[in-house]
C-alpha cells in the first residue's frame, strides 16, 4: 500500500498522540475525591492486595490490613472481565483493589473533616 506524504504525516501524528495518551498518568476522578471505604470479606489477620493495574494478575505494590477503615478511593475502573476496581491512596501507595472488598463508609469524611489540621 502506497501512502502519500499527507497520509504519512497523519499516520505519524496519530501514532505520536496515541503514544502520548498512553504514557500520561491516570488523573484522579473528581467524583471519587475524598470518598472513604472500609475493607470487607477479607479473613481475619489477612490483607487486601494493592495492585499496580486494575487486574488480579498485575504486580502487588502494597497491602491493606483486613481491619482497616477509611481507605481513600480516588478512581474506579472496570477490568476486561467486567469486575469493578477502585484506585486507592493508602499510606502514600496509589494502586488498585477489587471493589468487591470495599464498602462505602460515609462516617469517615465527617470524622476527618472534624479533625484539627496537622
């Protein structure tokens, strides 16, 4: 297939912008800003794994104890298998956890907003 100069330029621009868009870090979703959840359905003395990507095969980058409350959720995503994942910020680790293991805790925001600033 022979491409004309303008078609090659269009292809080059498309490849450039596609590469740039893939490389841009994920921004927090404002709908999930300061939304807090508790951990559920994790056996006692076990942990919820934080993963690099919203996929159970993705590498583990952290852990959340089963008793943790008020975990900050900053974004959401659906995996190819239709499972819902939440992006969390836990002890300065930003990663993904399966949404099945989190339940909304509206009391966390109220308690945090009443805390004096550090």
